[in-house]
């Protein structure tokens, strides 16, 4: 029989994270600092709206773009919190998480052979999603000494003819890197100079601990060349609801709509109703969760540094990204060794791009007690390495 798989799919590696955590889930007594999802259950008032939607028999499709009531709430929320105004009728589309929004925007804009610049270490789906569009993915390395913010020099060096878009994610998964307004202004200027579209994944933006988050969409001249991606998974602990959205110029949102209406049709109605509740009344619960993440961040960063694993304090997200080079091991060997010896799971930095070598990702979206226990075990493991 012939090989039915497309060659670019055959050669694409599976996400390193999931394989790793399939092993962890089989282990008794493992402590996981691995998976990037909140340990909190969705706040009850949001679940209650979902339950009541089902009880009232809300089980149909919705408008392909999503419920207009939800798009209106998104429009208000984005204007109030991100300083960019979008028309709910034509400039907003509701998707199945940021995952679908990202895939759809890339498919909507890329011709085969187009190029996209993105920064690494980054979320595992960026490079494969670009490649699935038969486009070229150009990684720009970010460094610990810059707190994993992208630099304009690195961007300039990476740029080449044929680059159509720049994909950014602040706060960043897995590094917790953020971008100041000043840096975003420089990036914006560069995007205008090179006539690039900016795709901005701001899924962790509410989980900014120090100072304010700025969206590049709010910088003068950028609204018309930015697609703003956001969702409910992280800040509102709604990963299982699978709901997100894209805001941008009407013609690009129309392009996304075509892909979405043929491939997905609409985001689940129950999730959309829950999302309305999150935007209307979810802020107090979100702030409470953020405060917990902040306490855990302070704790885990302090402990890693005490253990000799140099770790910057992430300004946002729920990930710490300690430097493990003092052990003399590769990220993969360190993570595998730690898992085998002490049953503590961290993700090797290389799962997020080659330049993640020398680091591991530790998610602090787990209880204080788990983090404490994990650090005790890591300390024990580090002692065995010194012998
Ligand atoms: N973007 C980033 C940076 C992420 O870290 C994740 C999930 O971990 C996603 C997007 C996907 O989020 P969603 O659940 O909205 O599809």
C-alpha cells in the first residue's frame, strides 16, 4: 500500500510535552510541575451558567462568528483592558480556544512559501502550525539575560524578504517573558517598516503580576495590522470549555470565518454562554487565582535560586524557567533523571525550541504543598549529582 500521510505531516514530531506526561500519569506518587493548565476548577458561577444553559435546552449551533452577546462582551472587555476597539459584528470571531484562532489566522493569511517570524522558546504549536500552512517558520532566540523579551536587534537580524507576519506571545509560555510598552512600540515601528502583520497571542495577559500588561494592538497605527488572540483557558481556568477569540481588521476576520465555518462551524454554545458570564462577573475570582499564582511564583523562584538553579522571576504567566546548566546536564537528561530518581516532572526547555537547552519549565499552576514537595525532592536529586 502507498504511504497515505502527507510528507510534511509524516516528518512533523509530536508534541514532546504530552508524551512526557503520559509517562507521569502512570507513575504513583509523582509530583508534576508539568502541564500548563490551572489547577483551579472553573469558578462556580461560570459553571452554573453552563449548567443552566443545558437545563434550558441550549444545545444548538450558534452564528459561525459566535453569539452576538458574547462578541459584544468581548468588544467591551478588549476595549477596557487592552485599549483597542473592535466592532462585534465584523471584527471579532469566537473560536475553539486560542489554538483554533491561531491555526485559522495563519491559514487565512499564508500562501505557500511565505515566512513568519516568531520568538523562541515558545508555545509548542507555533512552529508546526506555520509549517502546516507550507510556510517557513523563522525563530528568533530570546535570552535569560533579557528576561526572555525579544530584542529589536535580534528581530532585525532575523528578518528577510518574504516575511509576512510576526507572531508574538507576551507573557510568554514557557519563559514568563513580557514586553514593556517601549519595546512594543519599537516592534510596532519595525512591523510598519517591513509591512508585517502582527499576530499577538495574549492568552496569559491577565496573569501579569508586576505592572500593567500592554497590548501591541493599542499602539497607534497597529490596530489595522494586528490580529489579537485571546481566550478563557488560563485566566478563567476554563481549559475544558474550549473557547477563545480573534479580533482584527474585518477582511482578515472574514478570512478566518471561512476557515472556521467549513472546519469547525462554531464554538460550543454552552461554552460561549459560560464565557459571557466570565467576562461579566469573573474578575474577582480571576484576581483571587492570580494572587495565588503570585504567591507560588515568589516561592518557587526563591527555592530554585536557593538550590543553585538560577531563575528569573517571571512577570507573567504561571511558568518558571530555571537554568539547569550548573548540573552539567542537558535539559532532557536532567528532566528524565529527576523523574526517574524523584518522580518530579518538569518539561525540558528543548520542548519549546532548540534555544530552550539549558532550562526546564516548571509550572506553578499546582498547589503550594506540591511545589514545596517538588523542591525538596529536587534538592535531594541535586545532592546525588554532586557526589
Ligand atoms: N497560546 C499559548 C501561549 C498557550 O500556552 C496555550 C496553551 O497552553 C494556548 C495558546 C492554547 O490555549 P487554548 O486553550 O485557548 O486553545
